[in-house]
């Protein structure tokens, strides 16, 4: 049995990590963690937006199973989380930082929620439920306006999370529990606002930074669902010029290095307290960030920048310097944590879709399929992605699919669904998707649930008048509502 220190960031693209081959970003602590452990090269979020991704992570179930469709359907403690299972077995389980669930009043499976951040007013982003048609998001202008060096509510919040985590570990070392513990530490960076502390922003002179890929004429995908996403989430339209874009990139890179520094301080404390030898460390993010690729910013699509996530395991029994190509996702965290601390699977969890990452590291399920789905802001239909082998198949309910060969085309520049000769892979992708769920039925259920919630709140006009906000405010921060 082993303790678990599970560290999650928010919106960290695996494209911006040294251990994933980026030679510009400075992530020495994460790179060292990766070198000491195992990296999963094909890791994915189960939904490329915060609230549904975190609900899947908590429960070990796909979004369509639990109905946490978007950022207005936060996790409320049901169905049971991996934290509940640990509590039932008598293990201490605490959280520090962002959870993005409904409320501290709900029992989410933690003995103590320290510095918790939950959705705004227990409701979240209610405007994002309006999808027929989706309204313009005026709050998108704030991403470009904020970009640059400085301090934000998020950088201050992350420092508090870091310090609280270090204090927690010192106390755990001074007064050890009889059973192994799990600590979930959840940072908000590098989620926008794109504001990096000056010392980290200065690591990235603008002329040294690569511009985002696929921004030229003809690079944007000719797909109606993606065009509407880009139209509604119009972040790119608010950048003045290339220098402004580079400033935003520098800020994001600086925030990633700031995150890395905070994680490094926690890992140093883990070692200094003598806990490292008996603790599995996991690092991942809830989803990625397009960061200007194809002129998308934020998340909300199934490209690797958005749906792909970093994932590292390091600690007892984990091979050093190893890389795993088998597809995995956030739902795999549930069985992994329970196996690590020695808690047997609960009978009610026999149908969980995830698999322990320990088994994956030993070669299990190399031909497995992982699912990500999106039913949230700016989407005119349900979007479903399955990753299997070298292929990524994306199903848009009521619209044509996409297919990418990630082994030959890691930056997804060729949509093979537009070319002949790939019918077998497309058919296989759809077969694997339908083996998990009926996408049309799920799509209809998501719309029905959202429309019912909108009606409960007073109708479409009331929800639209509530406005939108660029990010969930940190504890104590006034939300930045745009009409």
C-alpha cells in the first residue's frame, strides 16, 4: 500500500511541456518527475472543458453516464467518487485548491476541502447551456486584453494552494495516519487570465517564441461545427497583431513555468519530510489549451492541443524513464488511486469504464479505446472522439466525421475523412464509439437536459441576460460578467 499525491493543473497543453518535446518551455521539475517515472503519451480528458472533465475524473464515469454535460452541471457528490470509496475504507482523503464542483455543502469524498474553488453561485456558466443557436460570448475579449506580465487572482490563489500543500505534507509527516492517505492538489494555472508573474514572463523573450501552428489561409478546417465554435468563441478576433499573440504565448508559457515552480516546491517538501519513498505522485491536467492553433484559444474541441493532456506517474513500483503509448484518460484515475492505496473495487463500480494505470503499465489493454465528448458552450451538436491505436475518430452528431492518423500526422493537418481509401478506419472508429454509447441518443439527452434546466431558471432570455464570464473567479474575487 502507498500514499497518493495527485496533482492536477488546469488547461495545461501537453504541447507546452519539456517532457513532451517542447524545447522552449522551462519545466525542470515536471521534466525531472517524468524522468523518475512513467509518461503516458496518449492521455486524454473525457471532456475538453472544466466541469464535465472534473466530474468524470471524480466518478470514473463518462460524461454521458453521469449527465454533467457542461459548466452549468457541476458534480454534486453523486454518483460516488473515488474519494467516497477511500472514506468508506477508512483512508484520509483531502483536497487543496480547485474542485469546480457544485458547493462545499455537498459531500464530494474529501474529509477536508482546503481553499476550495467551486462553480459560481452553485450554478456555473448557465449561458453556455444555450446551444440552439449559441449566443456570442462577449467575455472572450478579456483573454487578449489581459495577456501580459503581472499578477492575477489566479497566481495569488496558486501560491496559497502551494503553501497549504506543503504545510499539509509536513503535518502528515509529524502525525502519520494508520492507513495510507490521498491528497488531491489542484492548481488553476495555466488557465487564463493569461497573466504571468514578471520573473516567469521574462523567461520568454517574444522573439524566441514559436507562433501557433496552422493559422494561414486554408488551414482552418472546413467543418460547420468547428466554424460555429470559432465564431462563438471569438478569442482570436481581439488580438491586434502578431506581437500581441506572442505576448499571450509568453504569458501562457510563463504560467506553465510558474506552475512547474509551485509543483517543484511541493515535491521538495515531500522529499524533505521523508514521505516520497512511500508516495505515488501523479501529475495531469483537466484538459489542454489550443493556444492560438487554427486560431482557436481555450479548449472545447477534440484536437490534441485541447483534448490531449499530460500524465505522469512516479513513485514506488513505477518504472523510471518509461513511456506508454496505450491510450488512457481521466476516468482511469479512479481505479488507479484505489489500487495504489489498497482499497478493493466496490461492487457498485464493476461497470466503470476505466482501467488502473498500473495494469496499463504492465501491458494490459494495448488495443483499448478512450472516449472524450463535448456538449458545452458554442457547440451546435454533440462532439465525440475515440482514440484507438494510431487513429483519432471524431463524430459530430448529424454532421460528417473527421479522422486523423496521429502516427503519421501528429499535428492533425490531414483530415483523412475527406480523402478516399480510409473507409475501414472510419468504420472502425464509429464501431468503437457505438460500442461505448449511442451518440445520437446521447446528443438528444444532453440538449433535453440543458433545455429543461434553462426552463427551470426562467427561460432563454433570463439565462442570456445573466451574461458570460471568462473564468470562475478565485475565492473572494468578484466575477467579471459581460453582457
